[in-house]
C-alpha cells in the first residue's frame, strides 16, 4: 500500500496529482490518497472526487490527538526537535509551525498505522512534506517527494532535513536538479531524479485567428504574489502608452484579486484587462482558442503547465527566462523569452510579436512538436511511474499484473 499526500486534494491548480495517483493505480499499486487540509474550492465537484475517497487529516480526532503526543516521545525524534528548535536560520514563526507540523506528522502516522502502508509520497516541498517525513520516520517506512518551483527556490524551509531523509526526490526540470545538487551537496546525486510534467496534445489544433491590429493576450495562473500579475498590469500600461491596441484576459483566482482590480482601475486599464476568475477547463479551452499570445510573468516557476497547454495548441507564448522555463520555451524557436523583471524587454517582445504575427507559424508548429516530444502527458506519467516503482521496497513493487487495484 502506498500513501500519496498532498497539501490539498483535490486542487484546481494541481491536476497532476490526480493523474499521478491514477497512473500508479494502473501500474498495479494500491494507493490511498491523502489530503493535509480540506479542499475549499469548487474543484471537488468538478473533479468528481468524493470526500470519502480521500483520507483527510482534518478534522482531528480527539483520541488520536492524545496518542500523537505520546508517539512523539521517542528517542529517535530528538534529532528532529533539535533541528527545529536550535539549528538553522529559520525565524521563530517558522519554527513554531514546524513543531505543529511535526505533531501532525505523528497524527498522520496513526491514521496510516493499520493500513499496511509501505511508502509515503508527497507532492511539493511545503508543510505536507514535513508531515510525510515525520510520519514515515515513526512508521519505519520510506518516503519520497516531488519539488516544483517555489517550494525549492523561495519557500525551502527545512529542505535540508527533508532531502536528507527522503529516499527519492523527484523534480520537474534539469534546472531544479542542478540547483539541488549545488545547494545541498550532502544529497547523493542518484537520489535526485528529473520527472517532467506533461499535457495531452489536443486533436484540434487552434490556428492563428488574429485579423486586426488588436492583440489578444491571455495569462493563466493563481492570483498570488509569486505569479507577479502586477508586473503584467504595469507592462500593459506601458503598451497602452505606446499606442498599442490589445486586450489581456487574466484567468485565475487568489488572494491578490482585489489589489489587482484596484491597480487595473488606477492605471486606467479597465477596457483592456479582464480578471476572469477561475474557469473550468472547457471554458479555458475557449480562452486558448481566442488568444493570440499567452504570457507568463512569474517570479518563480517549475515548468508551467499553462505554457505547455498553450504550445500544444500552437499558441505563441512569452515568459521570463527563469528556472526551467528555457527547457520548454526555446527563444525564437518554440516561443519567446524576456529578461526577468524588465518591463521594457517584455513590451519589446510583445511589439515584435505584433509586427511579425503572420510570419510566426514555424514557431507555432515547433512549439507543439516540442511539447509532443518532451512534455507529452502519457509519456511523462509512464516515466514517473517507472521511476516511482523502482524506488519502492521490494514488497511494495508490482508482482502480478492482475492485482486488484485500489485507486480513485
């Protein structure tokens, strides 16, 4: 039995979690899906996942809460408490949260205790990865994790401990792997493997539909500071000041919504920029179909699925030259890159696309072909499952192709 833990499941911005769980099930593994917190968005209905199909840590059960305290009173937990409280340069608030997550790890181990779980995998290096690490230690089993972007490059709290104790670290780009091996040299190189994300290539290819001087831009992503939509809005103001005609639809929801709405109004861009909120995938398909240029302005990323989806549909993309993005967007060949943080370079790139729009079909074709070769969902999922099964203890590996599957 394999336990697969996510910070929140199901989650609209993390469809790959469900895909990986299903792929492992198809390969003959029995997987129990776990969520560190209850999902708050409407995606639960959209994904057709029933609450009873997921093991939730919350709400906490009083009896297990007491038992979790006793579970932490083990000699082999001393090193973890010493690291949380006395070593490293984490701030007090972070240390307090780590203590809380250590307790939740003990609680999680009690939930799994009688389920014959042999390995825990956790997606993202945020708080759920600490919970998984503690639970695995208390259960005497192995754990692995997948690192994307911000969980490695921005919010890497206690990542040294997580990497030291995990059996395998999957990560989504060559850039990430090189970063881990450089900044955490104590981690053996064979413990860090690249497992790319991917998308399905739609049968229907969306051709260029631009017929006027108006450029239709699309941005898809959670409204969070790391996605840097404020940069995009300022860049739109610069485009308007230069007399360019455009619209920009921003799809996604999040804590930055109200601040971004005020910024759009303050800069006089209510006619050009639309905050569309979260859209189900079928509606997002329409957005891709009508877009001329899909833009990304993040400060940190793994390799964004939104760029893959756009490129698979033969859409032009523009993104900052950061982290693993150049492994997907090859400047001038499969899309366009701009200097991170440079509004002038972003504006120059948009204007170049506008001026040569009708001549960029080779880029559109190369983009789709590149995604098909290296970021095809069926291939990346199969590769992930192969790597995942290879790291399992012998008893957890598939022995019989006709094994009855337990999967969501």
